[in-house]
C-alpha cells in the first residue's frame, strides 16, 4: 500500500492511494457555506462522493452521468465514506464551511471503498492543515482520531485481508471495517454472499481487520509526517 | 409485533407487519422472466424495492417519483432487503421467474428496514407456496431457512432493541442484524452515529440482536402456521 | 363502501377508503408555507398527489420513482383530485399554509380516482378540524360543501355505477363525476372507450352518478359524525 | 377559423390551424412498427404529442426538454388528442404501422387543445390518403367519422364558445367537447374553475358546443375538398 | 432566402426565416432578471435555445422533452447561437434583463443552425427596438454590428454554399461561418466529415462563406427597413 | 508536455497526458458489438466521452452524475474528440467492435480538450496494437495518419499557443485546431470571446497552431516508439 500526498494541486487535500492494483484519487475541497438544511447552525459539514471511472474496471462500465442517475452501489459507498469521516472531525470547528471529499477510482481491483476511506482520511487531514494555516478553524485540532478501513473476506473457508477482485468476487463472506487508531469501531458491514455465516467467523474476521487497520495507521502516519505538499500562508504575529 | 398475511389479494404474498407504531406492507409478486443479464441461465431472480409513503413520517417527505430519482437511503435499504432474502432461497428452483418484493412503509416509527425484512420473509414464503401449488418449482422446498432482522441501538449507554424513532434518532450506535433460524448471520451493519464504539459494545449488541431474532422467528412461525390466505389450485394426480 | 378515519397517526387527516376490492389510503398533511409562485399572497394552497403501489394491480406495475418520471395517468389523476378539493375550501382561510393530499392505492379494482377524491374529502375535513383546534384558521368554517365522486360506465349497453376492474376494462363509455352535496357539479369527464356515445347516454349516466353521490355523502357524513380520531389541544379561553 | 393543409412537406399530413390568435401546427407522421406492447397483434397504433413552443404564450414559458420532464398539463392534453382521434379510425386497417400526431402550438390564445384536435383530424385524414395511395391499407376507408372539438366557457354568467385567453382565464366553468359529425360525443370534460356549476349550465354548454362543432365540420370539409397537397404515387393497374 | 418579421405576436421579436426548404421560427423574448450567477452585476444576459420539431425532419425524430434530456447536437447549436448573438450586443445596456432567443425548426433541409443565427439576429434587433421604445435601454444603440451565418460544404470536390440536406449529408467537409457586416468573424467551425482537408480548402470555403454573408446582410437590411411589426408606445416628450 | 503510456492496466490503451498543469487520463477500451443503429453493417465504431473530475478545477465543480445530466460543454467536447479520432481510423477494419475513448481530466489548467485529443490518439494507437495482436483486425494498419490538437488564443493582441487557464479566460479569440501529420486539417473551431476578429488573425492563429501540432507529433512519435506497455499474446504460426 502506498499513499501519495499532493497528487494534484487545486484541492486543499489531494491524495493518491494505491492498494495492490487498486488506485483511488481522494481529494478534499473546501467550499464556503453549508447545505440548506444546515444553514444558520454555526456548524460545518463534510460530504463525500465516490465514483468509478468507466475504464477503471476489467470491463468498461457505463458512465453514471450519461445514464442520468447514480446507482445504488455508488450512493451506498458515498454515504459510507461520509459517515466514516464525520466520526473523526468536530464539525463545529469548521464554522459554516463544507469539506467535500471526492474519491474517484482510477483503477479497481477489489477494496475500492476501504481504500477510498483510508486515502480520504489523509486528504481530510491536509484540508484541515490548509484551513488552520488560513486561520479558519475555531479549534486548531478538530480531528479527534485517525480513520482507516479494510475489507476482509472468507475464501475457501479462510479469512483473508483485502482480497483482489478475482478472489473477492468468489468470497463467501465479505466484511468492511472502519476503525480508529484509538481502538474503537466506526462502522462494520458484513454480508454473506449468497450464504450465511456463524458468529465465530465474524469474530475471526474482526480480529484480522483490526490488525490490518493497525498496519494502515502506520502508513498513514508516515505519509503525514512529511510537510504539507503545497504552499501555506506565512504565519503572522496576530491572526 | 404483529404479522397479518393476506393483507391485499392481488400479489402471491401480501403481509402487513406492525412493529410498535411502524407499519409496513410487504408483498411478493411473481413475474415471468428474469432481468436481461440473467437470461438463459435457467436461474430465477429475487429483487426488492423499499419505499416510504410521503405521509408515513412525522413530517411529510417528498415523493421520490416526483423528484425523479431514488435517494441513497432508499436504494441502500432496497439492496439490503434483496440480499437478505436471496440468502434463504434456492433461485435455481424458481426457473426463469422473478419474485419482486415490495416493502412500502405506511407509517414509520423506527426500524422500518428490519420490519421490512421480517415481513418480506413471510410474503416470500407465501409466494413460494403459491408457486408450488401451481407446480412451478423445480424443488418443492426452495427455502432453506427463516430470515428475520432487528435493529439494536445504544441509548444513554444502554443496549436497546428496536428503538422507536424518537430514541433511535439520538442513539449513539445503531446496528441492524439479519439472521437465520439456524443461528447464522446474513448481514450485520453497525454504525457509530457521530461517535465510535468499542468492540465490547458490538458483542453486547449482537447478543441482544440474536435474542430478538429468536422472538421474531416464533411470531413468523405462528403466522405461517395458518393456511395460505387465498385460493390455491386443487392438487391433481398427474401435474 | 367503507371509510376509516385515523388510519395512520402522523398526518392531520388519514383515511382508508374501501370501495369493493379497491382500497386507498388518503392523507392530508399540513405544512407551513406555500409554493414560490403563491408567496406573499396571504393565501394558502392545496395540492394532491396520487400513486399506485406496485403490487396494487393484478399484475405488478413498475415503480415511478425507479423509472424516474411520473406517468401521464398519474399526473392527470393528481391534478383532478387537487382541482376537486380546491372547489370546496376557502384557501384564504388557511393563511400561507399548504395542505398536501396524498392518495396511495394499496389495492386497485376499478374506480381508484373517484375513491381517492371521496376519501380525500374526509381527510381534508379532519385536517381542517386539526387546524381549527390549533387556532390556525382565519375562518373557522373554510369548507363550503361536501365533495364526492363516482365513476359510471356503460357495459353491454347498460349504465352501471362503480364498475370493478374486470367490467370497467370492457366499458363502452366511462365517466367520472365529482359533485357537491348542494347538488352542483365540480368536474365531469366522459370518454368513449374506442367508441362514441349519444347525448342521451350522457344524460342517463349523469342521473345515475348524481344518485350515487348522494349515497356517498351519507357515508361520509356518518364517518365524520365520530369525533376527531387523534388528540386535539384543549380549547382555551382566549386564543 | 382557418385550416391550411400542406403547411410543411415532410410528414404525410401537415396542417396549420388558426383559431383567433391561436395557431397550431398539426402533423401526422407514418412510421413502421408499433410500440412493444402491441407487437404481433396485427393492429396499428395512433399516438399523439402536444407541446407549446416557449414563445407561444404571452410570457415565455420554459422548455420541457430543458426541464427534463413533461408537465402534467402537456401529458393530459397529449392523451386527450390521442384518445379522440383513435375514436374515428379502424386501427386494424393500418397493419402494424403507427401514425404519430404532433400538435405544436406556435401561438397560444385560448383553446389550444381543441384547435389541436380539430387540426389533427385533418392531418390524420391526409395521412390516410397518403397510406391508401401507397396501398398500405387493409381497408381503403378506415376513418368512420369526422372529429372536431370546441371549448365552451361561462363568463359573467353567459355561455360562450372558444374564449380567447384573456376571457378564458376568468371563466367560471370551462368545458371541452369532442364530437363526431354523426352527432355523437367522443369526450366531454367540464370543470368548475374555483367554483361549482348546476346541471342546467352543463346542458346549455353542451348545446352551444354541439352547434360550434357543426360549424367546424363545415370548415374541415371545405379544407379537405381540395386535392392532397403533395405528390402521390400514380395509381397502377395491378398493385 | 426570405425573412418574415412579426410572424407571431407575443414575443418582442418574432421572425420566420426560410432558406430553401428549411424554415425556422426565431423569437426574442424579454424577461426581467438574469440568471443567478449574474445577479447584482448590473449587466443583462442573452441566452438561446434551439430545437427541432419532431416532424421537421424527413423521418420523424423523437421529442427531447419525452426522452427527458437534451441531446448533444441540440446543446451545441444552442450554445453557438447564444455566443454568436452576444458578440453584437452590449449587455450592459440591457440592465438586469434577459433576452431569450428561441429557434424552433418547423421544417429542416440543411443549414438549420446558420438559418437560426441569421433569423435570430433580426428577432434580436426587433426586441431591442421594443425595449428602446419602452425606455428600458441605458444605451439606445446597444447593437454594434449585424450578424449572419452560412454553411459551406465541399461536395464532389467543389465548394458549395448552403447545401440542402441530401447533399449536405454527403459533404466531405462542412463549415459554418458566423460573420459581421464589418467584415470580421465571430465564429468558424470546420469539420472533415470522415475525411481531412488541406488549408487551401479552408481558404476557399471562407472566401465563399464571406460572400454568402454579404448577400444575407442585404436581405436582413431589407427586412429591417420595414417598420416594427407590432404596436410600440407613443414617444413622449420627456422620457 | 509529457505522455505516459500504460498509465492503468485494464483498458487496451491507457495514457496520461500532461500539458503544463493540465493532466488528462485517456483510455481506449475495446468492447464487442456496436450501437443499435450500426448493427449488421459489418463496420466498427469509435465513441468518446470527456469528463472533468469534480476537484480538477480551481473551484470544485458539481458532479454531472449527481446533477443527473451531462452539460452542454461536456457533450460538445465528447463529440469533438469522437469526430477527430474517427478521421484517422478505418472503422471497417474493426469488424463490429467498438472502441470507447474516455478522457477524464484529473487536473485542469486550460487546453483540456486539445490535450484529450492528443492523448486519446496515443491510447487509440495502443488499442489498435492490442487488437492486431489478437488477430481481430481485417486490415493490420487501420490508422491512416496521426492526430493532434492545440488551442491558440489571442491575449492582449498577441497570438499564443496553449494558454493556461488564467490567461485563457481573458483571451479575446480562442481557437482549437485538430490536424494530421500529413498536413491536413480535421477540425477547426474559432470563437471570438465577446468580440470579433479579422480574417488575418485567423490566419496567424492557424500558422501558430500548425507549428504547435508538429511539435506534438514528435512527442507522440517518441512515446509510441516504446513497446506496447502490457502483455501481448505470442505470435503463432497459423492464426
């Protein structure tokens, strides 16, 4: 797994995350204002959109803009990414600003939703640095913990982390776990794919997932140890 | 909780499920043919659609047909219901026929997705009886187990089953569990609502959910002990 | 024919109307504000939406939300219901509030549009009681007359009231009449179905329709003689 | 009122109908094949679409293609035109071909729907001549009667035919009548506009409407007395 | 080529332009206000929409409103018309008002986009006269030059102006030129249709196009030499 | 300018093109079959879709899939890319297969449409190599010439090649030229941006554009001199 910050230069945070053959561009853009239902609350908002480029998959898939509607899978993943990242950030600190997360899959080979969450956390972290440097945050440390995600599957009876597409598509059980570096869970989704599974399998998958997340936190930390990949305003005496 | 079979008379299975103030009409309609991507496979299909009537909620919500698109939450739940029921039925036994499950929420007060799965299982069971009586099944017992679902929440630090809306909306963790009467899991989805949760909470919620499912299986069994609520063709000697 | 008030509890008016095998849930929800084109007029508004649940018909019909557009028949009936009810209510008395009528057909067997109007009148009446009890009305009696509707058809040369679907679909002429209990007409729509008809037939159909409406007014009156089916605020001395 | 045949030259029938300031281009295009639900029936089909050009109204109205959906009024009128014309033609005579009627309002000043039906009848008649000349009809006279339509309104208590927009918009009752030259009715739609009306008014409006239709039949007959406005194939001896 | 002003009477400018068999109704409607992104700028706006009536083409084409989306060709031409006309008008003179150009093709036989621009210029000119007479213009002469457009094609190796559809569809190169009567260019679009072309061909096409535009300017001038085709307010002494 | 082949590994051709700060991922995917209107012609097809990732621009732009429709600019550019590439390939050689070009802009800073065409040519070239190696081509050299595109602008009166966004947005004239390495033109589009331009400017822009294309052909040639970036089947003796 590899995380590249500053992959593009316009958004406040822009990360390329690579997980085996899977490659996702995760960006965090800051825009003024919040959605109508949140106006005049004094609170910020974080929203997320996930999409697959047409040529990202083994066989080209149609473009959702051309179809004129966003599919169920896309919406489900977009909602998952948004919920996961909102778990680590104090939206009150943003003021009435929105951070828009975009996860666009350039190449897919299994685990795109968990790679997206993992990369998006780093992009979000950069967007927060960007906002802090501009003096836009009410609280200079609005992020309370790190967020990472892994997928775990059972193939041929064995629990396996982050399956490539070829194996993932024949997994008997498929689970996505979003966790924090403080050892708690944010979201867990487990599905028997055309089968059901005992609770003992759930436990084994969870063990494996949490170990996997620990490895990812190390990679995220290493990536974030480097300086912010773009120009930041000079600190001034009295902001 | 109350399950009424034969709630309407056109579909092969029609069930009204009532869970506190929540009321969902769950139907199973049989149609000939399968979606294009499954044609000539010899296999049947089961699909599900969930929707909320506009006046089902405390405050009227806009109609998705008028908006011209199906929202993310609706799609997510529709997909969950479909996956859950496909876990218990042998689609090969249906031949190239489709069972369309519709879960329309007449009144909502928390737990509509789990009530929908629970009711839809009973409607599906009636549709299978209907198909069997018409000699349409390759295997007379295509259902391998019962399916039920419950929601569990943590409110004020306590694990609680099937919260009404007012409490659900302030739950700290929210989990939906779909299980079989053979003790296995079909799907588990747990989310920290603006917070994260330790693994010990997950375990407690799961204990509670599985006990809840056992109660539901008893209610489903009692409802299904009554005869099929509509006319069935006479058995004949030589079909 | 049977009218059940208080069928669900969230909307201000909620009625189940049953006409033979036809069953329609009619609700009247009160929302603050009016559509943009009516703002700052001081007048209220009444709008109506009709829809058929997918499993309501003999053969399951596709969901309009999934198709992404509302069909012509649905829009035509929605508009008819709205016009019919606006004929009996003084919108100035509502202030800038909107009453949204929803007629969702749970089971269809002919005459769903006239059943909808008939039931919606009762739901509207309850919504007015609800608004009056909250002191929201400029005029305590904004409803000037009762509204009911019937369908009349000619089958095999004979005029018949409220045909079930099987006969309705082979009617030679089909007419919907919306009338008031003061003996006047609100709307009349007559169509030769693949044929034409003489004016004498129109007259006979109208005779029959007006008699039918009188029976319905009696049923509506009996239903409305019962107290409002939910809690109302205590009357106070000085509102 | 004025009817111009051969207004454009591509469709089999193309008519400009002028009714006061109202001007509608009515065309009848012949296409091979029928909609999917009618295939292999041996029967033809007739469909109709009505639309208003954006600049046809006093104040420019938005284009429905840009809005992405067809409004309720447009659909209602399209359906009315289709039903009205199907009443006069034997669809079996067409074979599996479709006649598509298009009524596009170039300028609107009241009565556009009735002008559309009146003009569309003439365009249909030309399309039938065109098909007959090509030997495409099973029955050389598939049209059984003439069709015309008028609108009648009550303004200031007086019954009036074909009101211009300015008066139409303040009519107390508005009725559209579609009739045949054999004295029968095809469709009748009467609406109290924010008011209700006694049966005696209905009768007076109908008297007036039927007289109006007689005048229109004379104008249609005069227009159709001229030869077909385009080239027709030479009759041959042995088709 | 023929230009008829005052073709319809509601819009401020309404022109029928005829180019061989091609006939386009071009209107210019004035509406108060500007699009949201231009509000509070003090500047006006000019927008354009192009559409083909279904029966305008040799074979009937589907209605874009019914398809629910505007096709790429339609959007491309609409944008071209808007850009072309914005080149000749000082939008600051309009104040915060919008001129909406509509070009609806009644009959198509090649060159509909250039006919549209040519006719729309005349409609725009009338709309400006209308606004000036109402004292709505900050600058009485906001139009700086005339605008006309022609299409040029290469068929069988020869450069030809304004091809009818039958020849246009087999042109090897197709070019649209929008020019001003001051000898400058507004827009040039040249495409090899399944082939490529040398720069010398481009030069020849451009020579031909500019000569063609000169002829059109003469026709536009002749048409505009007549008085405004509708009533204008009386000039008053002191506006 | 930099061209990277083999940017992703699923599509037959995958190219990252970088032009200053502009970066576009251009892929060419091969799919069996052709659109319905081209079936049974024996000919292949080439189609193209262009899109901007939401975070590609200086300010985040909304996703077209979420808006539910493809904007005019997007459609215009998609059509241009498709036409441009179809000019260099013999579609008969492909048999009834489709090459789908996708140009997704990862970062935009002016000239995204011309960068897309330039990169897409290289991706197309790789897709042809891929098809040839699989023995799918009727003609082993279906590409007749190279295709490149540049944008030229006039800023402050001076002709300039490939302007970055900041200068492009204040250009007085903007022209896109698509040319072949045999010295001919494929497409030329020139627009005065709120102004008009003399023919002499057009000539100067064209001179500059053609020189620019020559530089690009050299870069394309250098990129294509490297071997195909993925595995190709072994040549066999007897295919």
